């Protein structure tokens, strides 16, 4: 029978996990970013996705996995289920008129019946 925790001897050997925060832009850089998004000539879903993120401030993972079934058009709310959220809690994202227009544009293109940005 062990009388002590052998893992206690490893505390010096383990390196603490370092959190890496992603860079952000300054308020002075924001106008250029918005101009660059507007001028982007690549994939239309990428461009619309960038605009959608500007309006909603969601994480890229949440945006990429956004499903049509999560959008409440009447209430103008995007209901993200807990299992898709970092903190395991459901999240409600209010949808501004601009985001509703983006969703209408994507829907009209008919890319995917399940995912918005696929």
C-alpha cells in the first residue's frame, strides 16, 4: 500500500500551461480592416463570414459550425447550443438587420441545407 502520492515528486518537472492570447487590432486599424473585408475578392462565404463576425463577435469555431436550425428568424436570435460553446452553456446571439441580410444572401445561394457557412 502506498503511503504518499508519487506524483508530488513531479511538480518541478511539469511546465505550467501557457495561455496564448490571439492578437487584436486597434481602433485605428479597424477602418482598414473593414475596407479590406469589403474589397476581398475571394470566396463569397468567407467574405460574408467576416462581415457576420464583425456584427456578432462570435468565435470562428462557432461561426463555422453554425446551423440553419439554430436561427430563429422571428425572434432574430441565433441560439448556439451548449455543446458548441467553450463554457458548455447555451448562448443567444441577437441578429441585427445586417446579419439577417447576410443570412438571406447565403440561403439564396443554396450551398448547404444544414450548415450556414459550408
